[in-house]
C-alpha cells in the first residue's frame, strides 16, 4: 500500500493513567475504505485506543506519546478546536449502547439534523437529507422513524439511528466500539451486514472494535490483536485464521465455539488478563502461555515480521522471522 | 430414555401491563405460551431465543420463582404448585441456579465461605464442624485454588470469572440434581468463558446433573447441550437433539438464527441462507396464527390464521411450522 492510500497512521501511541501505561506504544494503520478489526478482552486497551485517536481519553488518563496522522495531518498538533472539527466532520464514532448516545427528549430526525449543524429538520432540504440517510441505513419507513423519539424504537433501530447520525456527516472513517454486543443475534447479523456494505456505499473506512474474533472476521480485511495494552499480532484476517503466529491468537481462535464446528472438548486458556498496574515482566502473556521459556520472562519480545504480512510480538519466532 | 426430573406441561405465564391515561388500559402479555418440555436425568437441554422469547420466564417458573398462570410443572412427578412445606424444602435443595451476572448474584457483604455455609446450615446437611473442610474441597473443585485464600474473600475482591466460579460453588453446595443456568457465560471474556463452560460440563458429569441451559449463543449451545429447544415469543417453535437442530433445522426461525450466528466455519451446506425480515415484534402484541409469520420469508395464508402445532419431523425432533414435513424438509 502506498503512502497516498493511507487514511490513518498511528505510531507508538501511548496512553497513561498516572504512571500506568494502559495503551503501550502501539502502531497501526488504516487504508482508505479499509475495514480493520481490533480484538481484545476487557482491559486490553482496545476502547481506550479508539478514544485516544479522537482526543477523548477521560482524565486522569492522558495521551502521553505517539503520532496520529490522519489524511496528512498530525491530530495531536490540532488542539481542542481542531480535534472537534475532525470529530464533527471526518471521523465518526458509534458505541455499544445507542440508548445512552441518543437524546431522549429529541426526535430522531432532529438529532440527525443537528449532527450537520441544523437546529430543526423543518427545512425541506435538511429533511430530505435526514430521510435519505435513514433509508440508507435500511430503515423501512424513514418518515415515521424521523418523527419518533428514541424510546419508541427497538435496540436495533436505535443502533441504526445512531449510525445514521454519524453517516450524514459523510465521515472518512468510522470507529465502531462493540456496536452489536448488546443486540439480539438476528439484529446483530443485520447490523454487521450493513457495516460491511456501508464501506463501499459511502466509501468510508472502518475500525471495528470487538471481543469477538468471529464477528470481526465477518467484516474486516485486517485484524489487530491486543493483549495487556499491547498489540501482539496483526495481519490479514484470512492469514491470521489459517496460521496464527502468537500463542494468544492461537488461544483466542481455539476458544471460538463455532455453531458449525462441533467440539466436545475445548482447551481453555488458564489464568486471567494481567493487572496493568503491575504487568508481568518480559512478555506480558508469559504467565498464561503454554510455550513460555526463560527469555519470555526476562525480556519483552520485539515485533517479528513474516512473509505473509503478519507480525507477532513473540520470542518463539526469534529465528526464522525478521525483527523490526 | 432415562427418567424425567422436571416436566413442564402446557405452561402459561401471563403478565398484565398497564398503559395509557391513568394507566387504565390493561393488556396481557403471554410471556410463556403453552410450553411443554421435559428435562431428563443427566441431560442438558438448551433453551435458545432472543430477548422477549420467554426463556428466562420459563427458567424462573421451573425454579419455582414465578407462578404459572396455566399448565403444570412436575418435579419427581409431583406438581410444583402443590408441594407441602417439607417437600418444597427438598425441592429447593434439588433445583439450583446460576445467573448471568456474577456481580449481582453474590451478596457483597458475605465472604465466599459465609455464602456457602448458609445453605448448608439452613438445610442441616452436615454438622457445623465438618463444613469448613467440605467448603474448602468444593472451592478447590470449582478452581478457586488455593481454597483457604478464597474462603475469606468478599465478592468484590474476585474477578468476573472467579465470581462465576463462586456462584457455581454456591449452586452445587447442596448437591442438587437439577441446575438452571441462565446465560452463565455471556458476561465473561472469551478466554474466561471457555474455562467456565468446561467447569460446568465437569460438574454436570461429576454430580450427574440435569441442566437447563438458557443462552442466545449458538456456539456455546452446540458445545454444551444434548437437546435444544428454540423459543420465539413465548412458544417453543422447534425442539430436538443438538446435532439434528444444527444440521437439519426444520423451522424457518431456527434456520434464521443459524444463518445469523457469527461463524468462521460456515460452508455451503450450513448456510441455511434465510434472510429474516425486520426485528422481533412487541411480545405484548404478537401476530395472529404463527408468531413468526411477519418475519418469515415463506409465510402464506394459512400462517395468518392457524397456529401451527409442534409436529414430529423425525424421532425426537419436533417443529411448529406449516411447511415442516416429516423427513422431507431440506
């Protein structure tokens, strides 16, 4: 991928709460119109990474280091007003819980109009744009939904309304943090399908954050795996499933209980994720890793790159791959 | 087939909701609508359905925590609603529950050993002197090791996975015969989820439990269940052995659920490419005839007027659909 195709490049991003790094120098990139997935368990730093990109890290946390280049500009140099502009026009975010995102005392149509800076949706041109975007998110009767209040809508409809209020601004990048976790299975499927189609229809890139690798695999071209605030593996979705390089990725894939892959036994990953206030020495995964050896306990592994385009932070690849 | 431990016959649970001016208008919601289901010894039955399907209400009724408005539930062939005081105590000992939220299911003011000692004392199952040793053994069994460390911990000092282990210990402390597990792993992280599922499977085998497993996650269901009952708006629409349900689903709703499940192992054979229409209707105002007809791509006239009964499609496998025919459906 050439530099001009890149939409977002993040280098060495670090987010600290006091002296604790909860996001520890991670680097990743998103191409124009690309969908990437960020997978991790609770506390892995995946949501905080997303908030960091938008300058929304809640205090006392702070973005302490790194570079965020978005469409050729360094977002960290923009200042509050500049970042607000980026959030308003270029990068949209959708969350897990639409009911707490939507304003309960405003109609859905008015809220979506407000997203493009119009106070009321009475103006026919604005109204038409609102109706169009509601139709675009596959809402069957957009006129009625535009007049409705959030409490009158089901969870799936609220989620669509929230997506509409982001899409109407025609962003270049949408960050979706567990957008379907609270939804029923059939509705989750509909929303994921829409997110995948939306990329092409609106030419928008997507960062999908989820704990569920199976969900990510349905939408994303590339995957980043996070563990204990670090990126432990990245690569094409297909390559990662065929040949995972990091033992944590292997465990994650092994933990997928697939309805079409009957298992009678499953090997669970023992232990629990690290306490970020005192992360393990060396590789953060070593206390739970079945392959850990002395070096893993002593020294943090660098990122090893592979011919497949994957890279993994694991000492097992000391020989046979190139460190970068 | 082995003996029935719990059998549900034509169970109905109605809720009355009030709405409108001065909440004058009354409406009845059939949360559970004419459900029959038997749980056999040593068997895991999964109840699958979306929110509003009535699976939790049915689970609560089986636990004796929600009275039926019609039909019967039998425990050891005695009617649940007519148990004497003494029988009810035995029932409570026999039938236990694990809930979804391990944060809410343990008393925050009790240490783990207090939480486990209380049922032992109430049911007078052993002399107080033996309790500590028994509790230590139990904690060890559910993976809270070393047990002496966890005995005096409060729930807030445990992680989500450890809390669910403690909740499971609480559920099996009286050596029950029947365990109702309501979405026991949905709130847990992926790597912890498999630990807890393995633990439930182990405990089930060791104590020869019958388990009613409520879940919306089909991957989990395929892993843990022997039989599956699919619920939609208060009714069972399909029930059968787990293999059958996953490989030869008969009801369109089951096929929709299977098509919607996130999967990395989907092939042409198990695509069941059925696109569902819209979202679940309001349970307070379900469609006439077949409840699923408004979202079903195959619905025809009869579906509007006639409620399809559960019919046997192959041995042990029933579906409630006018289109389901014995052994001929794809």
